[in-house]
C-alpha cells in the first residue's frame, strides 16, 4: 500500500525518537505492521537490527542460526525438538513463526534468454488433458506437443496414452507436417526418452535411439530443474490449454485431431513470433523450413508389437479386447502388430488375421470365417463320434449309413435318430432292427423304429422311457452290449443229458 511522505516521517520518528515497537506504531497510525516494516527496511534498518523485546528464544538463537547454516532445509518441528532438549520452553507454533524470520533464503538464480538458430532445435513434451471414455473403457487423453524453437511453430496430436508407439507416431506426424525436422530435439525426463539418469550420466530408451538414428537427429535431455531450457514447449502446452482446448466441443478423437491440425495451421501460426514480433510464426517458419533436415525415403515402423499366447479358444488378447484367429492356431504363441486403426495377428511372417482396432473394453472382435470353420469342424467331429458309438453298439449301422448316403440322406440326422433309438432300446435290439430294415431294403431310421416297436409289441412290453443320462460325456458314450446266452444254453443241455444218463 502506498503511503504519504508525511506518514513515513511519522513512522521513522516514532521508531527512532519515541522507541515505539512496530506493532505499537501500526496500531496508533492505523496501518498494517508490514507497511511499518517496509518503511523501516527502506530506511536501511533490517529487522535483525531493530530493537525488540526479550524472547525465550534469544539464548538459543546462536545455536539455531548455526544449525540452519549447516542444514538450511531442516524443519521447524525438528529444530523445536532440538532446542527443547536444551531447555527451551516456548510453544511450537510461536517457535515456528520466529524461525521463519531467521531461516536463510536461497539466492534467486538469473537465467539467460536462450536463442537458437533456424532449424537447429525443437522441444518435445506430453500434456495431460483428462480422461476419455470409449464404451466401457476409460483412457487417458494425452497431447503430444513439439515446438520449433526458432519459429515457435507448434504441432499438436492427441493420443489415448503416452506409450512409446504413440510417442514415435507423434514425432513422425510432426516431421511430415513440417516437411523436415530440427537437428536437435530436447526432452524433459520422460520415460519414453530417458530410462535412467544419475547426475550427468543418462541412459536413453533404445527404441528412441534407433528412431533418432533413422531420422538423423540428436536427442538431448534438458538439465534437471532447468525450466528455461524447455520453456518453449511448456508455454506452448499452456497456450494449447487456454487457446485451443478450453470449452472445445468434439465428437471423437479423430475430430479432435482434425481441429487441432486446423488450429496449428491457423490461429497458432498467425500469432506474433516471440523471437521477432515484427513477423508471425507462419512467416518465421517459412524462413526456417528450408533449413530443416530432410526426411528419409522410408518411414520408421511405429506399430505396436506384442507376443501373445493363444489358449484353447481361438482368440488373442490385446489392449483389453479379444480378437479371433483361425482355430488351427490355438495353443500357440503368436505376434500382434497394431496400428492406430488395425490389429494384425502374425504366425512368424504370415498374417493369419486382421481386424479393425477397438478401443473399447472386453469386446470380442471376430472374423465370421474363423468361427464358421470351427463350427463346421465341431459339427463334423460330433457326427464322427456318434457314428463311432453306433458302430461299436450295432455294427450293422455302418451298412445302413452307407446305403443312406447313397440315397442322399442327411447322415447327421440319421446318426442322431439311431443314437436316440440306441438310448431307448439298447444295443442288441437296435442291431436286430437295423438288420431287418436292411433286409427289407429300407435303410432309414423310421424303418428301424417300426421294427423295434413291432418287436416290443410282440413281447407285450410297455413303451421304453428315456433314461436320464449322466453329465459326463465319457459315461454317456459307454456302450453296454448284452451278453450272448448260447454258452448257457449249451451248459444247460449238457446238465440235462447227465441227469438222463444217471
């Protein structure tokens, strides 16, 4: 608060002549105590030199100041505990207030304004822009931002995560949009760029090094806690938040990126260039673009690649969704190669499946041909199992099926009908009825059923009731053949002969 010269004179007189304390002066003159402190400081009288009342901390100040000089970041609570062990009886809150006046302040660091040559440098960073829901899946909306340090030309592209594949895709899209790239790219300590850092020793991500070698630029991380080295991209991200993203409406990610591209080429390019405000960013980029590094003829492969294992069902799991593969590749290890729009499944170098990529969650993306092949195979397998069971229970069924096939009958339906008759009448009766139908020249399940019904009526037996079958398929398929009674008849006739002879 600005005060008059007359009021300043009163403050100085009351302090030097009347020996009033700061609080007394502030109360009597109706001003804030900080105003009194400011006037006294401007008069060359720091707080440490002003008269003050005796305080409980006074005997401990030399110890406190020496400790803070050695450990400037030591907390006030720890200092209070240390002086309390030495006899201090003051409260912790008041002690904390007093220590705040004596703690050494770090000297502010001055920074040089960094200037770069055209085409020399660009700065790269990610910006977090909240969450995006697609179906049942929630994704992190990340903005890849790269800025040419000379012209301040901005490239902006939104992705659903900040993984390495999208990191490289952002670079490549920017290079092609600009028709070239800078010689040096500056990175913050991003996980996509720097895997490990110990002081000046840096271990770059090997994929980024391979990418940099392909495009012939130098990746360079900024120094720790040096905001001025990457200030251009950080200011660009703030500019994007306020000048582009705020209150913007968009349908989906493609629409958002289309709007971002138009904004970079329009509003962002028409703003004044910070390096030379006499021209726009567009004009500065026009000067810088011929000095950028030329692009290689072939692009760098940026697709995601992941090794996956296929279980008993013909699906591979990728990015929280299941994609179908041919049933011939179950229980094998395959490779998924994914672009932003397509997911391909490879067995070695052979592409065995290709699907449109889904960003939903727990979806089954299927090729109808894959499932149709599996369904046909399963149906044929069931038919073969049924025919094998019939052949074991009633060998004559083989001949009936052969003749039915010659007549153009549906073998699946014939097999199913004979299996039902087997469950109702048993193997022995079915074998006899099939032979009778073949003798009559009618190889059809209806003829077999009529023969079984006639034999049942001749024996004056009730209609058979279906017996509940066990759940275990192995038990259901067991065939129980009736034993032959010829041996018993022979044994009985021999016993009768012995009795007659006796």
